[in-house]
């Protein structure tokens, strides 16, 4: 039996215990036979868990009660059990090793204060063998949290760092192959903004950056992503909600070994306020490996749209390390409908959209003639004959999903502006939803 199967089986058993599920005799007969190795691990864990209960991390990618990692770099993974109990230090991380003869031993217990494990990560922080364990804990029922970094390179747990945080993440902003710890926390009360700090290993010592100001307090953070600036420089994009019902994106990077917020800087006087009235986040929308930021561009005018629903194009641009913007593309996003269209830069800002039910016609405004020319129309069909409707009366299919058929028709001005059936299918996309937040 391999180690991954063992840990999967044990996690499944732990989940049953946690949910209070019971098994009948028939259910028990259907279980696979346990190997001696698995039984020894289970026995060792059962003995150590007396008076404790499983306490899985509540956020992040590692949310199992039982996890595996090669902490000391010997090529053999250790088992980590996240538990809590009524003890002086209630949060417990039980670390088990397995000997060559299959014997499982409780090698170490990391005990700490707190009410819950919030987030756990395994990264190379100091460049030594093994991986460091980074643990975020909720310390109180309020907002107070603490993150610790443990190394096992010398054979036992050694705490390298412990700091307070509102949010934290690991990243490699200097592209040296080792991770840094980025901590976001409240700033001074009078500024009502958050602060960002970067911790990294420099010449064998932990280096703390100068505090860098955020645009908004950390409780307003909506999304954090790690990506690349124009030029391929690593950066962290932090999107926050603002009091003006918009998204403000901070962009953090290392510039000349200094940790800076490129998008909010007293030196560059730049603020990237990406959207107003609805939420759109930075993403690599053209899939070139560089993160683009969205900016609203008011359209020339619209017909049959409610006055309170102002229509905008999105101008997508990337930033370099100096805050310089590079235009990448334009899109029309229909958020209620869940789709968007790429538009050519040459005429995007002259586009007008008219709507009738689920039919959207795109026109281009001609300054010379003071008139409009229809380019193409997008149709959304949901009825029982949707697939047939999508290819009638000069229409062609763009995309099909369960219950919906998207179609288009080229209008009189299409050929003049180089629009074809082929590139229309390339222009059309569904809006992707973030599985972690449910946001688009």
C-alpha cells in the first residue's frame, strides 16, 4: 500500500469520525484490508489523540486534518495531524515519522495558543533542505491572528518568525526559488489604510521590509493573486473594495531590492482604481503570462438601456515595475449574461450597443458622417429550439452551454472592419467564475 493511499484512507476515516457517521456491519465488510503499516500509523495517532479532536485549517489550499510533507528534507514525508483540546495551549500539531521497519513514532508536538488553525502552507523559505511549515492561527474571536514560520532543517521544529496579520501569503518576488512571506495588516487608525510587509531570508537572516501602504484597510480585501508585471517581474495583486463601490487594486513588487506598491505611491502619484459600480478583477485575460488590470471607458451612447445601468467598455492594460501602463485589449462585458467580447483597439472606443431582450447589436460611430454602422449582433437563446435558432436567418453558433446557445450574425459593416465568422468565435468568451470566492 503506498503512502498517498494511506493518507487518503486515513483522512476519509477521520472525516467520518468528525461528522459522526456510523457504519453497519455490512459497511465494515466492504472496507479494504488495512496493511500493518497503516495499522501502526493509526495506532500511534489514536494514542496521541487522547483528549484531542481534529481541527483542520479553515482556509487556504491545505484544509485536511491529516497532511503530509517532507519537513526535514530526508526524502521521506512526515505526517502532520492538526488538533485541538482543552489544554494550556489548545492548538496542537502532532508530527509523526515512520521508521524503515514501518514503526510510526510521534516525533514532535507544536503547541500554541489560539482558537483555530486558519491557514497552512509548506514552502522553501530559508533555502535549506526540507520545507518550512507556515501556520496562521486565529488567536481570538476578534480579528487578531498570528502566523509562524517553522524550520526542521536541524532535525526538530525551530520557530523562525512569528508576527500578527490580517491576511498572509507566500510568494517569490525576487525569483530566487525560495518563498517570501507577505503580511497584510491594519495600519495607523488615522489613515484608515492597511500596511503590507515582506519577510524574506537574506544572507541567512530574516529581513523585514519597510512597511508599504495599501489603498484600503485589510478588511476590505476581496482577492489576492500572484502574477507577473509587463517584463515578467513577479508581483502580488491585491484587490479591495472601496467606499465608492469600486475595486481598487494594489500591485506589490520588489524594485531595486525595495518592497513597493507600484499602483499606490506617493512618488509616482499613481492609483489604479479599476472599476466603478461592479466588480471586475485583474487577470491574465489574453493568456500571455502577464496580469492585466481593467479600467472603465464610457461608451459613446446606448439605446434601450436603463439610465441607472451605465454601459462601459473595459480597457485592459498591464503595468511595468515603474508603473507605466501598456494597453493590451478592449472588451465589452455583459455580466448579467455571463459573456464578453474582444473589440479591436482601432474602433473600440467608438462602439455603441443596442439591446432588445437577449439580442445585442454592436455599432460603430462615424465622426465624419455623424452616424452609426452596424457591425455584428449577438443572440442568446434558451428555448427548446435554441440550437436550431442559433443557425437560422444568417446566424452562426458562437458557444453552447447546458441550456443556452450563443449565436452571432454579421451586419453590413462587418467586412469593412475585418470581422469574420471565424474571428467572431475567437472574440467571444464566457466570464469565468472564481471557484474560491464565487466572484467573476
